[in-house]
């Protein structure tokens, strides 16, 4: 948990505009920071999701910090998640010309309600879907219904229909209204048809395969299985998420690959990770998938941690590729930081859940450094925390947490 705390804290300290609840593309001390927010909207959803996962983990053990997070959620909501699109006829403040952007923002709103119980977030998600998202959908000549990418582009791509399917499924779970389930199943049928006719049906959701659409469509399928019990959905969930964790199109030497340096590309992994963890924790998933994905995620988390410059706290930046350290001569990316923080938060969530004796038999995560104590230069100075009293006064890092020895 300490490692998750460290990276989430660094994300907030280095990238978040706390008074408004949203995030900048570059760190606080960069002179170009003022110009690095204009078109960052859908990415706000995944950055805020990291804080929501942290909130869920610490709300009982650290209610003061949890209350601070609740303030961020409300500021994020009040400032419309930094929505750059202006529509004079929009009463919500969240309407955007990109359908997928609205889907991502709505999904994070649902996540905040799930975590806090505050229903204003999910009610807004419902309004966005009913008013601006679903009305854009249309059927093609073959009768398959899907959502277009944006207002002036009718292309129905995976980056829109994967979150659209998931959003409709989650709204059904919240409202119980059959209409939402019908929409989710229509989108699933459409995208299953796309995969079968345009791809090799090997688990790729799109070409090229990108982690965020793999994870999101997999989670949509997992949710649909939970609602309907139809094995087709779980089979698809396993196939597409397993593809993201095993294919050399998505993985480089056992670690999720470098998908690009743009703000979009760098944040893709932050979308996959929590949905991969959800599959690991779902007992309906076949055990061989659960075990292999768990081990894959744990290896990624270990590798990321080993390549962080802990001595630079709070400038502990995640690289685009976790098997290599961040190049400190370059400008750190909020997207890359969010992806790394999402990995650590969700692997911590997975590890805590697996303490449950009904979880996967015989499997534990390997994300512990056995309590080793580091100085601020990143050197190991003690083999475990019981030896702190032998150290000189100063600040050390134990299990990812700053510890003061006096």
C-alpha cells in the first residue's frame, strides 16, 4: 500500500490543480504549464480514477485524507473536469463534441458515486448518456447499432463503443431500466461482429491493438456477464484482456509496451489496469486467466518500482515504458504518471482483495520489497524496518512511505 500512496501523492503534488480538481499535462514547476490544459478533458477521467481507487483503499484508515479527496471530486465536478468544449445549449457543462470523451467522464462519475455514495455524480452520468451520447447512435445497413466518434464524424470506432457499452451496462445496474441493457447488448453485438469480420478474432478489439480499448471492452463484457450470466460475455472478456497481457503487440519483454508519448497514448495503460484487476478478482473468470494476469500485473508493478528514482521525491516520475527509468532531462508526462499510479493503486487493491481466503488459491502478489529501507539517494541502507533505530537521523523510504528517524 505504501508504494501506491507514494505514487498517488506524487501525482497530486506534481500535476494536480487542487483548487479546481483537475490535472495539468506537465509538472507544477514547468514554465509552459499554463498552456498545458486546454484540450485535456477525457484524460481527466483516468487521472481522477487513480484518486478514487486511493480513496476506496484509505477511506476507513485515513478519513482525513479521504475527506480531502472528496473535496477534489467535488471541485472536479464543479469545474466540469476541465471541459474545453463550449455549448451554449448545454446545461450540464460536460457536453463535448467527442462521444468517447463524454463516455469516459461519465464512467468516472459512476466510479465516484460507487466510492462515496454521492448520487449527483451518477445522475449526471445518466443525463449525459440520455441527452448527448445515446441519441448519436445509429444502425448500419446490416442492422448493427453503434455510437459515432464525434459530432461531425460518423465513424463508429472502438475507442467510443467500448466505453459506451460499459457505460450503458453500468447504468442498467444502477437504474434497473431494461433500455440500458438493450443498448449495451446492441453495442456488444456490433463490436463482436467487427472483431469477427475485420480482425482475426484472436482477441484484438481494434487494429492496432491498444491497451485502453482492450481493457474497456473486456470490462464491458465482464459486466454484461455479471448481469445476464451468458457465458459468451465472459469468454470475450477473458479473450480480450488476456490478449492485452500476452500479445507481443501489447507487451514488450513481459512489460506493457511504450504506446507513445502523446497525452492520449501515455495514459492508455491507466485504463487497462483496473479492468484487468477486476477480471483477476472475478471468480467467474477461469482460474488460469486469473493466475496468469495476476502474475503479469505483479511483474509490471515490481519492474516499475525498481526503475523509479525514489530519492527525487516528490518528483518521482513514471516513464512511458516501466522497464526503463524516466529520463530526467525530459519533461515528465501526466499521462505516464497516471498510468504508473494506476498500476500501483490497482495492484495494491488486488493484493488486499487476495487476502480473502476465497480468492485465487495458492497465488499471492510479489510486489513487496520485504521492508527494505532506502535513503533519499535510492540506496538500500537496512534490510528491514526493524533496524531503523540503528540509522542516523534523517528521512528514509520504507515500503514506499517516507519515514523520519530522529
